[in-house]
């Protein structure tokens, strides 16, 4: 008989074996003995919100204890990483804590569900958390939806974000492209087309319907039908970078984006002497960089 999985299908309070009315600390623990939950899905913490919480902690203390499990070197957080980080900013040496005996699967579940219920994750972090919950806890989307209190279709739609190219995922994380645009982007058959549409959405602030219309145009574009790689329209930032480089090096410079994160820089020279001048200027900049960082650089 398979081992019964503890916690699956339960609410966060039940999984933690506590209620909001009985969250009384077992003890206080030195903050430097606590390590973050290795399964924490959140990668971005709002510095302003953390500083505000730290100021509140300075005035009133930590009102809700963190929840930890013992580890080989001290303790590992199960819930309450924001409070722990803010306590450090407030220069507290100890923090109230509840000590629980959790296994790894429960640590994953708690980390995911706590953040989802408190709406602390960006869409990509949420998608990654759901996928990890399924992969490492051996559950399916229906169980995830019951676990986090969202519909199965909502979970499925969020997980679709993981099928986007990395460049587009980064745009979703920063809010340049919304999760609602993902369906239109994923309707395109190639990575190049998907990146092109994401670029257009971000540059022109297209809504979902407009993105769907652009997707249809991209699919039927003669240029793309011939297999040609899409050319990305330069943003005002790229143009500004070109102008600054031209002023610095006294040469015609062109930045050619290939994707949202990659590209090349073309420097035009008019003679051998002009080339040597440009190389000398690049060498000076490299030397300055080495002096500032201590890292090598070769031109």
C-alpha cells in the first residue's frame, strides 16, 4: 500500500497544524540560525514593502511567529520569509518561532500555498510553483487547483506560461506582457514569431484582442512564410544607446537586436587609421573597466 501523503488537499492552517487564533510561538530563535526555505517559489521581494514591515517590527515587534523545521545547521523556514527578512532589516537578533516536523514534500506545499493565498508571486513564479508542486509532490492539476483554491482552468492557463520562450517569460515577469497575451503568443508555431509578437505587444501596448489579430497577420506574413527571420523594430532606448556610442567613439554605430535580450553592435570605420583609432578607444575603455572591477577584458 502506498504511503499516505500528509497535507494534500488540506488548507494552509490545517497543513501547518495551527489556527490563526492559536499561533503562539514555541520559542525565540536567533535570526542567523534560520535559513530560507529551499523550495521558496518567490524570487523577487519588494524592497519598499520589506522596509515598511521592518519599521512596523521596530515599533511593535514580530506579531506573528515564523514557522520553521530543524535542520543540520539550525533551522529552515517553512513560512514567514518576509517577516524573517524584515526582522533582519530591523536589526533584531531573535525572532519568535513555531517549530514543526515537516518532510520535504510538505515544505514545498507550504511554500507554494502560503505565497499563492497571500498573492505574493508574479505570474511566472506562480506557474513554476504549480509545476514544482506537480513534479515533486506527485499530484495533478485538479489536486493543485483544490490545494490553492483556484479553478483547474486558471491553474492550466498559468502553467501555459512555462511554454513561452525564456525572453517572453522575462517580459511576463516584469509586466511588459500580461499572462492574458500568452494564448495569442503561443498560437504562433515558431520561437522567433512568438518573440516578435511579444516585442510588438510590449512596444505598442497591445490589448489581448489586438495581440490575437497581430498573431494572425504574422502567421500569414509572406516574409515569415518564406522562412525569413523577423526584424525587430528598434526602441527609443536602442536609438539613444546608438547616439551615445557614436558620440563616444566618433563613428557610425548600429545596434541590431535579434531577440529581446540578444543582438550585435556594428561599428563603421572609414579607413585603416580610423579602425586603429576606434580599437585604441575600445582598449582605453577596457583598461578602465579592468581597473574598476579587477576583471580581465580582451579587445
